[in-house]
């Protein structure tokens, strides 16, 4: 019987386990795509999957079923989390929202400006302006959890609130800027079934199965409409009622954490991070898209989150939660630069096709991986130093 070291066991517990699985999935994808099995990996991504009911057909390769289908479940959970936090949690009081909200806005605006500064004269490259805006909450919380009980609980709540508002911003960006070839008839169908969900919510229907069944129709209609299908997941998540302490809401949300964190997100990472370095040259690492994403995540995020948080505090619109220091705030600001799955997702939309030109995705993924890696390591080191145990002589 093999006995694993306690430190290794700790990695696979709780929130840190999600980050570990994402790292494993990424490494495996990169190893496969740069090995004799590269074609097998590509064939796996290209497996055709067809769902057909009478004249209604959805035919996509496996890669897009993961990105458009399984990720809709992830965004469904995000929608539920946003609703719960607004009604019951860390976003339920204005005093608790202001600083994280300012931080999230800064963490979206500044990284986008950094990216634009490197790509403003490249129409194709400019398609990726939103990539460094995102924060991977699962990964960021996973890194934070590695520091154990030394991290104040308020710091985790602050990061969670920041990331949820950040996710909401990313959802709005996806809805507004990454639709294509809008279909009026499909939009009408999706609107009708969204109206049914609103009516169910108004009537106080608490049967989650009914919401999910109608939600599947909404997802299919949104998919056909040209608006990205994951938006349907958010809408359905927001419309499931949370009133009178609806236990079924909490039970459904809780039941999603395991499949999403341990299956969907690792699978998403596996199918989207298989960078083949055979055609990559030194030029790709200094390409404007790569550098814009990397610096947007690593520098833009920390500057934006920290500076806008200070602005809210200086203007006396809010204050740091009790027990937190500016050192804690700076460390979390760096962790905000872990874009990873959310950045990969936005990148898959941004560079799917830019006009009539479909470009190589290598630049995008190298920048995301590098920026997220630097942010994760630096954020961990800063917070470890900030939370180190006090000595008797200190």
C-alpha cells in the first residue's frame, strides 16, 4: 500500500483539489499534443456528436460540445451563485459590495487597456481585447486555500465577491460582443421560453426539474440564435427562485459543484490547452497578442484591482473588511490575474473567427498560461509572506 505524504494529500482536499486537477489536465493535454499521440488527441477533439429531433439538429465536434454545452452547466452554476450571493451572501449589503465592485471594474478595465495598447493597430489581434479581463475563481480560491488557516476568512470572502462581480462582467461582455449571425426566429423562441421561466418564478414554482427542462429548450434556442449558448445557463440559474429559504435551490447548487469542479472544468482545460509547440518559434512568445494577454493578466489585473480598491477606500465609499491589510489586498490583486479557464473560454470565442480569417490559437493560449502561471506563483508568495506566523521578536 502506497502512503502519500501529508502535504500531497492536502493538495487533493477541498478547493485546492480543483486547481490541482486543472494543472494535471493542462499538462496532460500539452504532453499529448506534443507527442506521437498528437493526432489521436486531435481526433478526440474532432469526434462528431449529433443530436437530432425531427428537423432540429445540432451537429458539433466534441470540442464545441464541451465549450458550448458543458460550459453552459458551469455558467448555470455561476448564475445560481450570483443570485445567492446577492440575496443572502457577501453581495447582500451595499457596504460589502463597494470595494470588491470597484476592484472588479478595475480588474476588467485596466487589463483590457493593457492588451489594447499592444494590439490597437491590429484588427485581428484586437478581437482578443476581453481575454485578460477574466478571473478563474476556482483556481484563485485553490491557490488561496494552500495557505490554510493563516488566511483570514474575510480575504476569501473578498476574493469571492470580486470574482463573482468579475464573472458577471465577463457574462455581459460575452453576451454583447461575441454573438454572430443572429437568428430572429431562434431569439423569439428563446424569449418565449425565458418568459415561461419568469412566469414559473413569479408563481413560486420550486420544482427544479421543470426549470431544467425548460432551460434545455432555452439553451438550444440560444445556441441556434447566434448568441453564445452559455448565456442561457446564466439566465436559467438566475431565474430559479430563492425565496423563503428554498432548500431545493441550495441542494441543486451544491449538487453541481462536484460535476462542474471535478469533471467539466478539468475536461474543458484538457480540450482547450493542447498547445502544439512544433510550429512555435521564439517570435510567438513576443507576439503582441501573447504579450498583451500575459501582461494584461499579470500586471493589468493587479494594478487595476489594487488601484480601484484604493480609490473606493480613499473616496470613503467603502473600507477594507476588518482583519485585512493592504498587503492582503495586493496579494489577492495578483491572484486575480489567474484567468485560465475563463480566459481560455473567452479566447475560444474571440479567435474562433475574426471576420473571414481564422487565426492560429497558439498565441492566445501561451499568453493565458504564462500570465496565469506568473499571477498564481507571485500571488501565493506575496500572501505567504503577508500571512507568515509572527515570531516572538517581531
